[in-house]
């Protein structure tokens, strides 16, 4: 069963009573398509200025918008993945405002009837920063609408001018509106992260924040329980996942302090300054905007069909069938995680980490296929050893010098008890160098094979026992922890080539006699 | 395409007072209806309109022209639209054409920049941000002295 999360109240202190925090999000995701929403110019990040601009994008008179089918399909896919109702009839409108990067003086958007409404998104959070306990929350999706992106302005303050590049003007966007069901930066970041994964899985957007393919604006308000809802501020210019939680938490804190000092919150738009770590009012957005919405006269309503309403004699290319798209949706992240947990017996937290890192889940599955080691044990090597190394060296899974084949090879040696786990870690460290050696070669080079000769091992154990009477007495007196010291000494003598489990057994046997 | 018969609806007009003696005016094909009273537009509304649309009403004649335009448009209120879906455009029951996702345009930087008054290395040049219109009190427009 689903429950929309109740906003946590901030803790109450002697000085300040509890406050209820509301955080809503407006997320703009650039649609992954070859050409723009209403014109045939190319969509590409980083190209010579104004080279990907058609006459329509430049708003020259006599040009008309022509809707790109792929953009509609992307929006339908996304709506379905977010459990929305898809509006079989949606409308386009003009939103008017003046800015140099909006040559037409208006943006074509969907204000009256958007393409999808009333959905939901489930996301998970770790409690207390430990991966051990995760809680699932839900945020309602108010709507998804198709709209045009604007061009880019480069501000040249020295010459007091703005340089305008229209390459981005007219690129298709999906605006996803999330209701204010979230109560802090962490929840917002988790929700956005899950949306990002969904969009990437669907392929409807590549959703890379660094390239401006995913932009988030947050709406924040605070009020005392029992009092009317607080005034809302909008926070813009959040450029990365890292800053998202920070910006929202700063704004929440700012509003709380303002109210505690008897001040008022203005209904304004604020920008996040990442250098200073705070939000500041935005100059150009003073006062309420009046966008003078009007229907886009050049575009009739967008009609979508399903299996039942499919028209008999219409050109296929002109028909979008919602059911056809629904049947072809790929497994969403939440489904993939569940399958990983069920198939491999790993913990839910593990499945989150696997999906969070591009290519990691595939790497894990590939290793499991190539080794006899149980997946539950393999996961430790993937999440602790492999992932931490990749993070340390800022590498993606694809760039890993250790392939799944090599890792599986190593784990097989461990599983067959030819090396100890300490030795395995040593071999792994050597494999990172990417010198092309196999695990077996490294084991032989560094003489890491486990001692197979039981007799020799027994002799070493005996020698250690004989040489450490105090410790032996302590163990016999009822302090079993001291045994670990003896095990360590045997390990040292064998240069790590002894199986600690076996050593413990031998020592215990000898000491109990 | 809907056929809109104004006649019967206009006769069942919702009460817009007809100014006595305003008589008939002929304005091309639209002028058979009696006009309503000339409505005054407040200075605040005029100022707001100037900000939104970046127009300058400039003088009393400009403002009066605006007020007459509003009065003319007010005739729309005489039509009873109870239970009628608003129409967006006469093309609203046409099929919305869907284009294939192919790159067919662009790469005409030179042509586009030919129209630009100023350019810097293939960028259009614009003044910084939105130049805010000075507040009403500071402007030397007609509106300042108007009622």
C-alpha cells in the first residue's frame, strides 16, 4: 500500500516551536531526440553558437511549429512510468515574457491540459546515513507537460551586454511537477535521483545534470502547525545533485530563522549561490509575473490513442498508441532492484548501490555467471573492493582496469581455497595496475598460495604455542580472545599463506589437549 | 467546423445596459450593435499593460483609442455562451501533424546573423538582462499626469 509521506516536523526547542516544511519540485528534463520539439534543427550539447538554429527557432516571421513525434512518445513513456493518467487530448499554449534568449517573446507550453497528470514516484532513503536501514517514500506527480527550452544567455558584465546563443532554443523539454510532499533536501535529492534513473532507463532523457539535461527548481515553504500555510519561495539555479539538498536545506533554515526573528517571507524567486552556499533574491524576477497565457493558435489539440480507440484508416506514422508504448516499457529501476534481490539473495540496500552506479549491476551479474562463489559473497567484493577503488580513482565501471572476467578468476581461486582472502586482496591490488597479468600469475609471483601441507602448518602452530606461554595461560584461564593474537602470529610466520579458519581449528585442538 | 449563428443568442443577451442615445455606428462590417458606455482604464492598469507588452500609450489620444477598443471588444459579452465550449481556433478540429525525428534544418548561422544589428563572434548581442522600465513616478510619460 502506498502512503504519501507526511512532512516531518522540525524538532521543537525551547526557543522555537515545531515547524512544518513543504518542498515541491519543478523538474525540467531535456528530451533525448535528434531534432527539436517544433523544428528540424539538431539537438546537441556544445556546437558552434547559432549553428543548430532554424528560421522557426530564431522566430523569423512566416514560420510555424511542427510537432516532433519522438518527443510525444518520450512524454507518454515517462507519464506511464510515473503512474500518470495520459490525457488523450492535450493542448498547447503560449506563455509570454520578454527575455533575450526567448526570441518569440513567448514559450510554447501546455498550461491548460498537459499530456499527463496525477502520477506518483516512489523513492528510498537511508535512515541515519547508514545503508542498513532504508525507508520508502512516495511523492505525487501533479503533471508532466511538453514545452520548449529557451536559448542561452552569456552575460558580459564588462561590456554591459548579453551574448545570445539559440542552439538550445526550441529543444523539447518534459516538465515534471512534484507536489510539496517532501520535507527536506535529502528527500528531494532522493526523489530527483530516482527520477533520473527512470528517465535514463526509459531513454526519454539522458538526464545529465552537468549538461543541463536535468534542471530542478524547488518551492519551499514553512509554517507552524495549526497556522495557515507559509509563503512559498522558488529556488532556482541548482546545477548539481550535490547542491540540490544543500540549497533546499539552506532555504528551509533561512525561512525558519526569518520567522523566528519575527520577519516575513516574501513570495519571491531566489537563486542558489554555490560558492557562498546560500540563496539570494534574483533581480529580474521581482513581482508577480503575468504570463498572459493564450491557446497556441497554430497547433490543434494533440490526440493520442489506445488499443480501443485506434482509428481504422489513418496513416500509422500519424498515430500514437499509448497501449503499444506501455507494452514496450523496459523494467524500471524499482523492478530491476527487486529482481536482483530475489535472484541473488542480496540485501535491498545492495540493489540500490548496484543500480546507482552505471554498469555496476551488469558487472556484478557477469561475475556471478563466471564464478562458483555465491552471489551473497560476490556482492561484498563488488561493493567494497571494486567500487571503493573506482571511486578513489574517479573511474566509471566501464573504465575499470579489472574486468569481470579477471575478478571472477580471482574469486574462483579464493573459493577453491587456493588463497586466503587477505591474499586475494593483495592480488586485487596488483590487478588494479592493469599490467595484463592473470590472478594465477600474480599468486605465483608473490608466493601467495595457501600452505597445503597440513603437517607443516601444525608444526608452525606448535612453535607459536611453545613460544608464547603467557598467552596460552590466558586462553586456558578463560580469555578466548587472546587466541586471535596467536592466529595472527601464525599468519605472520606463514607470510599470510595460511587459512585463518584452519589455523584457529588447529590451535584450539592443541590447546584443549 | 462549427456554424455560429449569432442572431438568436444576441437576442437573449445578458443585461449590458445600452447607453441611451449612443445610436448606431457603422464600422465596416461590425458596427450594428449599440455600444456600451466608454469605460475608463485606471493608471495602474495602463502602467501594468505598458510593462507587460512594452507599448507606450504616449498621449491622451492613445489612451482613448485603447478605451474605445475595449468598448468594442465588450460586445462579446452580449453573446450568451452558457454551456458552450470555448473555441481556440477555427483549426481546432484538424489533425495535428506529427513530424519524424530527423534533422532537416539548421546550419545557417551566417544567414541568421545577417539580421542582427550587433554581433560578437556568431553570438547575437542584447542588452544585459531585462532593462527594468522605470517606475511610474520616474517616467516622463503622459500617464504621469493622467487620471
